């Protein structure tokens, strides 16, 4: 079982962020397309308890991930269990979950550019219907907070701009806002 430790920021100028990443020596790894399908029971038991069950499709593979409740810290910290499937039919997997009471509640598509710098994985995300973001994932459990703060400063990311919501929460919030207009 791993822990996911990350910070997320909404960005208005992804090109500027990319240039800054290059200027500070971040290594570009690759750009990938991801489709995330979130599953829950009819009464949204997982969502209401700050947990998530996700099937991610990426580069011809499927990843089933359970995310536990987030810790109440500046960084989003939560236990995460991921299982990779390479020869699984997504429709059969969704059918199996439906038979045990878990239905698709939403789907999120994004283009993700991945960079690495020191103990950080930096993802510049273009998320359908939500916008552009950068996620800073901390790759070490015992991370250096000063290094993290310096990285945020170099990228022009202020602590008060941290987005605590997950992409599904942001999508649901956007949908509710539209419905209430």
C-alpha cells in the first residue's frame, strides 16, 4: 500500500509553467492521455466518505485504484492501492463492478504532461470541462518541506492557491453550478 502526497493548483498559462519547468531543470518524461472512470454505489457511500474507486485507462492498460480518506494537511495525503491490468476488457470489468453494486458515476478525460525534478513528479494536466492544472506529487514519504516551498516559489504557485478538491469534486461542483443558473 502506498501513500499519495500531492498538491494541485489551477493554472491560467500552461505554456509559462512548461517554460519554467524547463528553466529550472525538470526532466520532461512524456505526454499521455488518461480516462478515469469513477465507481460508487447508488447512495455514493465512497464519495460521501472521501474515498474513491477508479478505473484508469492509460497507454493501453487499465489501473484499478482505491483511494482512502484524505488526511487534513496542506498536502493531500491518502493511502492508495493500485492494481494494473494489461489484458482485461474494460466493459467486463465495469460489468463485474455493476453486478456487485458499483456503477459508473462519472468519467474524466485528461492530457497529462509528466516531468520529474528531484523528489517530485510534476504533472501539467489539461482536464476536459475543468481546465488546466499542475499537480506536484511528492515521491518520498519523508519529504523536505523547504524544497517543496522553493519549488512552489520558482513556479509562481502560492500556498493560498492550493486546490484541495479532487478532479471529480471539481467536475461535480461545475455541473451543480451550471444546473443552478
